[in-house]
C-alpha cells in the first residue's frame, strides 16, 4: 500500500539558535487513515503538521529528513505547485474558530474562494456545491447563511463552516490542529463527529493534532505520542491505551482525570449561600438575563462543582458570588448573614472569599514580582508586621511547591503551571474559608494539569476551605467535586452528590455532557480502558 | 540584541551631548549670542565663526548653544505638563467611566478637533507670547491626545484578570489605579512622551515663525530656523545647523525613549 504522507527522519530547528524542535521523526499515513498526534505544548506536534503543508514559520529550518506527499518530496516543489497542493489536496482546520474566518466576508464568498482557485465549474455549480455542503454540516437555512457574516454564528457553528470550506474541495488529507480545543465538550463532540463523517465519505485521511489523549483515542485508528520534539511511541490506538510501552505515555494516561473516592462532608450550616440570584447584562437589544434566580449553598470543607457548556452562566455565577458583578436581584449569605457592600459584613466576606482565575497569563500583573503578587493578598489583613508578611509569602510559595528564589522573579519568567501555582498561593495565603476557582486548570497541559489539580486538592484538605469549582471539563470535576451543580442557560437544571450525578443523571442535558467524556478503568499492563457513557460506540471504530 | 545596545548608546550620547551643550550655553558661549556686528554679516563657517554668522552678524554657534537651553526647557516642561494633566484625566475617566467620563472626553474631543497649533495660537493670545505662555499653551494643546491614549490603555487594562484579582483581594479602587493601572500605562506613555518632545520642538519653531514664540532677539532653535529662511539661498548654514540640531535631538530622544520603555518593562529586562 502506498502511503499518502511519508515523513522520514524529519528534523526541524529554530534558525540561528539551532534549538531542535522536531527531532528525527518518521511516520506514515495511509489514504483514508485517521492518525492522531498527541503531545503537550512544546512537543513539536504543530510544527510537524505545518511542515507537511509547507507552512512552518520562517524562523524554522529543516535540517534533515524528507516529507513525501503522494510520493512527491514537497521540498522539491515550486511555491506555485505547493500552493496548488494546499487547499486542493491538503486541507487544514485551525484551533481558533473565532479568528480563522474573515470577519468582513460573507460565508458564501469565503466558501467560494477555494472553489474558484482550485476547481473548474461556473458560479451556479459552485453555489449548488456550497449549499449542499452547508446542508451537510447542519446549517438550518443554507440560503441565508450564504450572505451571513461569521460573527452571526457561534464558535461551534464557525468551526463547522471552517470544516465545510475545507471539505468542499474534497482534499486527500485533512490536518486538524486542535480543532475543538476552544469549544465546550458537547459542541466539541458534535464537530468532531461531523468531521469524521465528512472525511470518511470522501476517503480523506485525517491528521488530528491534540493534547487531549482521550479525545484522540476516541476517533483515531492510530496514535503518535510526541514529547519535546521526539516521537515517543506510535501504535494502534487500542494498543497504546491498553499497553503503553513508554514511561511518558503511561504518565499521560495517568494524568487523565479519574474518580477519587467519595469523601464525607460534615453536615453543618452553609458557609456561603446564594438566594434567588439574578444577573442581567445590559445590551444594545435590551438587557440579557444571564442568571435566572440561582439558589445554591456550599457547606464548610465542601467542593461544589458548577458545570455547563459555554453560555450556561457558570462564570457569571462565580463572578457574581466573588462580588465582581452586581446582581440585579437576590442575596449572598456568608456564614448565615446577608452581605451588603456598605457594612462590615462585606469586609469579613472579602477577607474570606478568594478567587483563582482561568488564565495564568492574564491573572498576574506582569510588572510585579511573585513575592509582591502574593504579598498583595496580605496587604489588607489587619495586624501583620512586615517580617510576618515576608514569612507568610515564603510559606505560601513553599506550600505550592515553589522555591524561595521565585519570590524575586516576574510572571513572564515562569511556565503556565508555575504561574497557576502562584495564583493559587495568592488565593490561599490569606487562609480564606471560601475559594472560587474558575476553570483553574483548563489552560494547562495535561500532565501539569494533573499536578496542579492534586496540589489544589491537597491545600483544600489541609486548610479546609470550601470551594466553588467552575469547569466545563467533567473529567476534572469527577476528580475533585463532592457535589455537582449542572447549569444550562442561566438555570440550575440538576444538582446532587458527585456519584449520583455521574452514575444516575436525571436531566437529558447532564447525559449529553457526560457522554462527551470517558470513564477510565485501569487495566493490567499499566494502561487504561476508556468507557463512553450513555452513548453508541464511537464513530471511528464502527 | 547588539543592535538594541547600539541604539541605546547612540541615544544616550546624543541626549548627553545636548544636555552638556544646553548647560554650557547658559554659562558660556564663544561670542555674545545677542551681539550684533554688521561687519560680519552672513559669513560662512570659518575658524573664527565655526558655524558662520547670521544676517545681523551674530555667531550661529553661540546662538545655537544659548537656544538649546531654551528649546529643551520649553519641550521638557510642555511634555511634563501634557503628560501630567493628560495621564490624570485619562486614568480618572477610564476608571470611573459613566457621566464624568462622557463629559470630560467630550471636552477633550472638542479640543482635539482643533489642530494643536491653532489651539496653542488661540491660547497664546490670551496668556501672552513668552516662554511660560508657550509651555502652558502647548501643554494644554497636547493634553487631549495623552488623555485619549491613557484612557484607551486603562479601558483595556481594567478588563484584565489581574485587575479583577486585585479587586477580589479587597484592594480599594485608588490602590488599584496606583499599583496596577498606572505602572502598566508607562510603556505607551513613554512612547507618546518622546514623540511629543519632537512635536513640541517643531511647534515651538512654527510659533516662532508666526511671531508668537519666544520673542526675539532671544534665540531658540525654532526662531533661528524661521529667521534664517529668507537667506536660505545665500546662507544655507542658517537653516542647516538648527535643523540638524532639531533632528539629532529627536533621534536621540526617540532612541532613549525605547531604552526607557524596555527598562521599565520587566518582561524586556535581561534581553
């Protein structure tokens, strides 16, 4: 069988410095095959894929190896021949649906662009092909979509349209670089299944790049694991999962969230409670109600997870409870007392309620050292001498596993995981009794995510603070939560103990959410078995 | 990185030279910068007069040295006035928003609608054409653009998660402005301030040209350039040397501005 793509001993370096970013990688892809490339940031997976289509950044130099596409060495192709290949034979879907479509062009014109360039046929034929494709990807009114602009569609719809524009040309190879990372789990699954359906119909091979091993495992025949430019392991997907050969692969598998044993949460008066919370966002087309009267309580030492897709209002809820948003109605009770911004109750609440944000790059002031950042949390704590403060800062660093020397560094000198550790240290250094964590680990790499999550839980146990854990990732929630609250469109649709929600969900929406994530079961041989809930078997293996 | 280092050295040398000349010019000049000598009118550069003489026989080098102090003083104070008022207004309006913001911004927008030089002219007729008048007039004329830049920066900064984080920690709005917002505005402010230094030098020349600058016979680079214009054909040095002085100063200021901006940004340190 001739391979569609044949990469042989490919080595890529950063020009000038000579840093090797892809090291002697060989792999092949058969026509119609679905191959996953899994790796964390810096593994070289994206550069490898971009090299296949000849779109590596200018600073990257190929120092060894060849890439053959349909038997042709792409290094020997003229720029013109390469352009003819792109789009026509090799299509690519990018990560960010919000920016990969041109906001100032109608959907119809963007879809037509590729057809005009690469395919014969007149305007009427193109229109027919486009309408047909829009119908295929589930656009309700294709005629209207032709003259609509990208901003009129949701992220998931845009990614479908992106997919349509690529698949219109029926390429032999589709490169999908983290195609659904920016989408929530349910939409992610819909887009991926659409992608596989379309590619299977046209016999298109897929190179799927992702950091998410369980997602790749669900949809691919074969998986390549990469780490720091090296190809660690490649094998059939089932084989990799069941019998990983390399320690790094095993580490990746272990980093996938798994259910921890249920804990006893002592009964008691709730530390934080909200009653009838309503939040409205003023907008040009009248106010938009983001929360429709939320009732929620958190017991001492309890971790309550709020889950839901994008637009469910979970982040708004967190921000309102943190006092960053003014609710239109309803009240927040701290230790049984309603808080009001005007009096002493607010101050007590402020001292006891802290927050960890999602993006470790945006939540630390770039102009302050780590020591100053953590120290800022202690600024409003009464009766603390300078020496005590300094000691508390170092203690805080130590607690999150960072050495003393980090106190004098700036955020940009730290990795994403280290930054999130700093953010956690800043939140807990004041010993709050309640912490709101808004997607605290979703911006992190898989193995780092597992470490940071473990650290967060350990601190939660040690200091016994209650936690409102907001996340779209049910895998993570399954690992950390005592109780789960499911939200949809600004309302709580189901809540209960974790095991009850995960094993016996009542609401349909909860089932849909759960069907997007696997349940892990360890098997002998150091591997895991993925089980999909409430669902037919995954498409790729059918 | 070598190139940046070189830029920094050039900037520092140029500005250093300027300051030395300006200070020296206040104490000593080769000739009296105001001393008229009709026997030596429009003489080209020579060992006696290194940079030649002007239409009244005054030594160009002495006048340039004396003028350096005036020009630099005017530019520095004007930039300082514009940056201070503009930053205060920008941070205040950007952070408070609401009605205060709308009223103040409407006013600055109205000011912006006038060309800066026209506004300065109008103000000068009120405050009088002298050094302080120029500083005040130009300072006010350039305030709106500073306010707008700062307000824009503040508006984008206030949505940042680290500002929200500071709020969750219980810090007052005043503290957040001083500790988080202001330091993060410094980058754009330095860039704006250094380019404004150039605009002010030029605006001062333009005002002198219109007869509303520092009144003659006191020399500034601007009025030297202006008064040399009728003689450009016979005595090119009259326009050339003040022009070179202005250009080199602008170059030095801009290079120095880049250095300062990087210095103030921890992300750029150690590069």
